[in-house]
C-alpha cells in the first residue's frame, strides 16, 4: 500500500518541486532579488525606512497583510489567466506583481521585529520556514536541484566554449557581441522594409 501511495504522489511531488524551483531559482533569485536590491538603493526607500521604523506595529501589520494579500491574489489571478489561455495577460500581471512583492519583502525586512511581535504572526512565520525546510529536505527536491546544478554547469561550459570560438575584442563578451549582431540585423531588416 505504501508503494502504491508513493507512486501516486510522486508525480505530484515532482510538479510541486518543479514549480518551487521555477519560483525560487528563476523568478525569485533571477528577478525579484535584483529588483529588491535596486529598490533598496533608491533614496526614497532609504528615507521611507526611517518612517516605517517609527510606525505603529498595528499599522505596519495592516499594510503588510494588504500588500502580501494583494501580491498573492495577483499571482493566483495570473495563473488562472495563463490556464484560461490568456498567457500574455497572465505573464504581464505576474511581471507587474514582482516589484510590489519585492517592496512587500523589503517592508518585512525593515519591520521584522514589530511583525514578529504578534504571536500568531511569529507562529505562522516559523511554520512556513519549517515547511520550506521539510520541502528542501525531500529526495525529490534534492535530486531535482542536483540535476539543475548539472544543467547550469553544462550551460556555463558550453557558453565558455562558445566564447572561445569567437575572436575576443578587448573588454567584449560573447553576449554583447551577439546583442550587437542582433541589432545590426534588425536595423538592416528595418531599412529594407522602408525601401
């Protein structure tokens, strides 16, 4: 019976791990973290940080819950739009939610002590961290992460080989050369259309 249950839940585990990796590796690490770092570098947010630190903890909680709820609702709505075939609308909505999510997590970072002073919030936060730790300890997750690391390593090797094939100019990378080539081709096509 255990083996049957395992075989039934295994595809679901892989699906959840896939979604988690896409979110964590590509969306969070690749987009949201850089957006968050950019936001933190803005003088406006640096000034806002002082205001947030002086705010009442209840006001911070309401602001955080509203932002977090809005971001999650936007994510679910984006997923529903994609499933309904409105892929561009779904991706656009998801893309628009990323800066708001980065701001929301910035707010959490700035007001963490005040938010965690609510016992229910602290309990929920600890349970979420425990759930993530459990999830990352599963065999499916660890196997998938090893496979992803192997793919990344192979891609880096391939990329460095490609860079070695093309003649190097001082301070130039393959990516910049490919971008310049793309721009030249696009410009020629545009000029040909105007004739």
